[in-house]
């Protein structure tokens, strides 16, 4: 039943928004840094912080060895710089100490579960960030669960109300075929920004009404 609902939701969103095709995104280390910068801020501010790092430093080794205060000042526009700067440097140091270079390409050769576990050894890297890196940089079959995805899949009943966001990743990866993960993730985010918003969702305009537990419970 859950797989049938997943398929119906996937098809409805694909008809509405199209089926985004996976293309290589940022290199994996860039994706890791970008994801750390994205926490609790807008995409615009995230990009400002990331571009500032790229403009100031020639490589990630230079970011790793730079004075902490300098990195914090560089990413100030991303918000929470006092937390994100040290976290980025610590992540880069972890990779360097483990691998002898700041490079994550080896993850593509590991079984998926081992690649996920390796990434989550890094302080501040949880299931969402690991899934983002593996999906967006490598095209691996992961299903990142951000706030939009978590909210919508709970409202739909694809995951139980009591399931945590961290546990939702594995559950959703068992709901559909791997080829659907990237387009479903992208379309759920788009739907969450335009229709299924956190406050005042536009249920009257939603194409998912017939599969949505939230709508069935709250319709007039």
C-alpha cells in the first residue's frame, strides 16, 4: 500500500513539475561544505558564504589550515558563522587525517551503507548531509529528507507521524525504485515551497489530495 501511494505521488508530481534528470552537481567535498553552510539559512546566504570561501582560498587544504577567525569572517554572510566555520574546518581535517588528502571520490567505490557510515563519522554530518552528498555528487540511490520532504511525506502518510527525520531516509528508500529518488526529492521540495507549505498549505490547489492523510482529515 505504501509503495502504491509512493508511486501515485511520484507520478502526480512528475506530471505537474516534470521529471528532473540527475546531473553531476558539486564535487563531493564542495557539496559537504555547501551543505554545512546551508543549515538554518537561505539558499542565497549559503551561496554567498560558499562563493566567499572559493574566492578567498585556492583549495580546501587552505581553508583547513587558515586561522579559525578568518574562516568565520569569510562565511559571515551564511549565518551562524561561529558554528559553521569550525565545523567546516573540523570536517576537512577529519577527511585529511583519514585519507591523506581532502578527497571523497573513494566513496563511490564503497557499498552504499558503508559510504553513508563513513560520512556520518564526521562531526555534524548526519543522514541528510550524507544522503545529499551521495545522491547529488555521485548519483547514488539515497533519499535526502529535508524539512519540506519530511513535512510532506508525514502529511501524506508515507511515513508515520512519530518517525524522526533521521529514520525517514531509510524508510523512504524502501518505498520506491532508486531511479525515482532524485526527481521525487526535487519535486517534493518544489511542492513544499509552493503548495504544501508549513503554514497555510494550499490544499485546495494540491494534486495529491486523494492520497493525503492530512487533507482527508482536515477537508471541510
